[in-house]
């Protein structure tokens, strides 16, 4: 069923519920934009928002993100980073698997080793190549040893992709347990902490501490929220944001994250006009970033014209592309001149295909980009995200604060020199040389025009007033146990 047909009933629903708030009774109902899992799937780490929230809720990592996107204890109650970021020592708290069995350091070490082993499909594995060994030191301590310094890996250990999930029998350590499946979504209930004394009074969780997690499309999620049948819509991106206007959601319920990451077009095929840096620069200069952002929402943020948001772990400030110093009119003139040269040399109008997400947001993006390409004499063609194309949208929140993540993610197809610099940064024996190689790669990617930056990732949520602990953050991540003040 199309989004428009799903949204048709919303007008009546919104009129009926416009002046009412969902009462703070019963489980917190969360609509995650994504699939509809019946259980945690170890093979789908990072597959979509629903799976990621389910993993994070039932199989926490060594550390976790709190409501503000900062690191807090998970399975590890304490940790130390020593040897200039070459050794991470974690002291585990007492914990139990979902079937009541005690968690051991051997269990945790084995699970982490599988996550980084050859053949693992973990999407974070390329950024964990510095890990040399994961060793059991005592019955409460594990040590992660690196052959190259990485003082910034804690945020990676907090990602759902590195959750501590036992495969046989399947389960994690909380902070929630799966209480019920079947019906609408999955009911999650707070797990009992085995570290508490048996003599302590342990009260059963109240219904308000439970969470019902539903995986569904953005259109269905909006209908549910507008009808006051849910408290929270998670996982919103640019692809579905225009649906909010049709749903007439109260502005107070629409929340944005100032998410750090990449939003732009990666060059994936260097042919035709895109076969030269000058031709790729013509596309970069043609795009009107301010108009594109305004067409989606003025709450999105500022236009982006360079790959790195700040210095991070580079040895130099972010490389500034030469074209970014030109006025908008001068950029457009330069782009037109380059396309004219190409047409004169090849006797044909250049065609550029662009892979964008489906949904109304993808259509708005294509309209804005295509209009500007036509303006400089390029014929645009829209393609599906999984189809072959010349350019492909990258819309990704940075899992941790490393300049190398930005550059490696943007370098889908880049020059041999840029790729060599990235590999040298990955293998650098110390942070100083790593920073130098990162700075070199940043400059090479900028001059090679391998990526077309546009903005930061647009991440939106719908949040009811009962979720008083929800906070926007740079990670764009909101743990389900950090939505209401009385959960933990």
C-alpha cells in the first residue's frame, strides 16, 4: 500500500487527537521505522533501526550510550584505557544471560572475537582492525590489546553492532528481556539485576517500565502516533520526513538530532563526465545546498561543503575544496563551462545517474539535484539505491569520532593515492603518523572530488511528552531504557 493511501486517514485522526496527549499509563509504545523482527537476529546487526534497538535493549555491550549520547557502563562496570590507547581493560559486573545462566569473561571474550573474526559480517569490523587479542585476565576482567593505538574506540564498543549476544541459547543480558512475542510488536520488560543481594526487596517492574517495540513503515508509524497509540517514532531519515507534514503532527512532538556523519553523493562510477576531477567538480558546484535543505525542512541544519566536520584525529584542519571559495554564480558558470567542454569534445549531452532512496524525501532530493544538473547541461537519471549508478547517496551517522571513518566511508571509488594514504593511516604505528596520513588522505580526496558533501545526516523522531528523558544528541541514538526517568 502506498504512503499516500496510508496517510489519507490521518487528517481525521489528527483532528480528533489534536488537543489530547497520550496518558502516562502502560508500556511505552515505540514504532521503529524498519522491519518486523520476531526475535533478535545475530546475522542482522545494524540491519535497520528495529533490529538495532532490539539488540541494544536485550544484549548490551561492554559500554552503552546514555540519553545524551555519552558513554555509560553496560556489562562493564569500570574500564581503563592505557598504553596511549593500545590496551583497554574492562571489569565486568555480575550479570546473567536471559536464561539465568551466569555471564563469564570467557563468554564475553569469545563473542567479541567472533564479531571481528575473518568472515564476520559485522559492519564495524573494518574499523576494528587494530585489535590484536582479546584476553581473559581474571573471572571479572578482560583485556583488549591493540597493535596500533586507538584511544577513541569506546564509542564503537557502545554500538549495537558490538552488543554481547550469545548465540546458543540465543540471548543477552538486558537491560530488557523479551517478555512477549506475537501480536503487535515485541514486549520488553526490565531485567532483574543479579548483582542485587537476595535479601533486598526486588519489586516487579511496573507496566510503565515496559516497552512495546514495533517495527513498521514510516507511514504506519505516523498513523499510530497521530492516533495516540504510540509514544515514540524512532529511525526517521530524510527519505520519509515529508510525510510528517501530511500527518499534521504537533511541532512540539517533532524532534531532531544534530547528528555527526556524512550526507552526500559518493562517486561510484568514473565514466563520461565523471571520468575527470574537473567533470566531478562541475557536479559539486552545480548543487544548491541551501535550496535543497530548505526544500526538506529548515530545521535540518547548515549546508556542508567539506568532508571532515572538524580536525578530529587529523594532523591538519579539514581540507577546503578550491571551488568552495567561489560565489554561487561563479560556481554555476564554472560548472557550465566544464560541461560545454565535455560536450564539444564528445559530441553528446552527458548523462549522470543518481541512486537515491525511495519515498517522498528521495523524490524531493532528486528534484533539487536534477534541476541543477539540467541547468548546467547534464541529463540526470534517477536510480534505486541498490541499482547501478554513477552517484550514490551516503546517509550515515558516524559511529565514533575519527576522521578516518569519514574519509574511508566517502572513498567508495577514489584515487589510488588517496586509498594508499587511508591504508597508511589505518596501519600507522602511532597517533602522530596516523594523523599525518589522515590529513594527506583528506587533501587528496578533496582534490580528487571523490565525494559530494551536501549536509549532515537528517535524523528525526516523534516524541510524546511522557518521554521526558529523551535528548537529541550527535550519535542520533536513543536507548529504550533512557526514555523515562524511572527506568534504568
